[in-house]
């Protein structure tokens, strides 16, 4: 051990991006899921690889904070998380009117409808309505997908500066040379008013996306429809694009807003 290291330095992650104890506590909370709503001390130790004494200290702190709750020899999500979840829902949930437009669109088109917003090098799903078909594209709220592929990415990169396009390209399997393709795809999407992708992210998946834009033209989010490519003929794509454009216009007029979107502070003036 370096005797010259301060307590804060010792707690810092090796890459300098965070605090080790906080990261470990979050890793424990992330073990909880719908499939595994309760976890045992042994499961935490095995999953994290941490010494039992360290796990015990972390779990005790999480219990004291109300983020974990002891239950029948295991641990479940505590009431503190419910308070956070309620707060997050009030801040992040899309308007009820937007949800209705999306549900009507999914029923009419027969495919999954999503809204994505850009976040650094990714696009994040902030709302979705499932296709009524058993074979459908499944995306969960909060899922992140890279900006280097997909119809929604082409929409969201429309006004991206060169520096961001280069970072997105470098994060892709294609490398820096992908910059021109990203720029060309975004420009083509802007010209047509919609974007199409086929097997760019998921094999056999086709998507059509349009922008949700404010009155000054800034792209706030993408509205997309996606599903298996055999249901996306040329005629279907053209019909989907027209319906999506009308739905996007209606969503904006009804007051769409989201914390991750540039419209959060309002460009309605």
C-alpha cells in the first residue's frame, strides 16, 4: 500500500472515473431485477467477487439508507428506492397524450413504436409501445443503443458537429473512416424527412424513423417503428414514414418534453 495516498485517493477508481465504494454499492443494487427480486449474501459475494466482510459493510450501509431490505434470509429493494422511483417517474415519464399517439400508431401499423433521445454516443429509449404480433422487435425503456447504426441514429445525428460524428465513428466497428457514411446518412435523412435501416444493429430488423422537432427545427427525439424485415416492403416503408411524420407533428403540438432532450428548457418561444 502507498502510505502517501489519502483516503479520497484510495477510494477513487483506478481509471479516475468514480469512487470505488459507491460503484460497489451500485453493483450490488444492480443485481436486483424482475427475474431476481431478492438476493442472498452468498449471491452478492459470488457475483461481485468482493470479500464477505466488505459485502457485509456495504449491505449494512444500504440497509441503513433504506435502499435494501432484509427479507427471509435475503435482501430485496428497500423503500428508499421506491421514493427514488416515484421521483424518477414524475420527471422522466412522457406525457399521457404522447403515449396514446404511440399506442394508436402501434395498433394501426402493427409494429413496435419507440421514441429515442441522444445521449453522448448512444440513443436511449424513453418510450415504447409493443407490436401486437407475437414476432416483434422488443426494446425496453432505458435501453441504450449506439449512434453509429439504426434509423433513429441517422435522425438524431442530423445536426451533429464534426467532433461528435468522429467520436461516434471511432466507437463503431468501422473506425474513423465511418465519419463520411454517418454524415451522408444524416444528410439524406434530413432531405427525405425520414430514415430507414435494415440489419444495421439487429440482424433481420428494419426500422423507419422521423424527427420530433421543435419550431426552430432542432431535433429533440426520434419516433420510429421497427420489426422483422419481411413485413417492411417498399410500400409499407413509405406508408409507415407518412404516418410517423404526422404522429411526430401531433406529439410535438401536444407538448412533448424529456430531460435528455434539447427541448427540455423549451424552444417553443
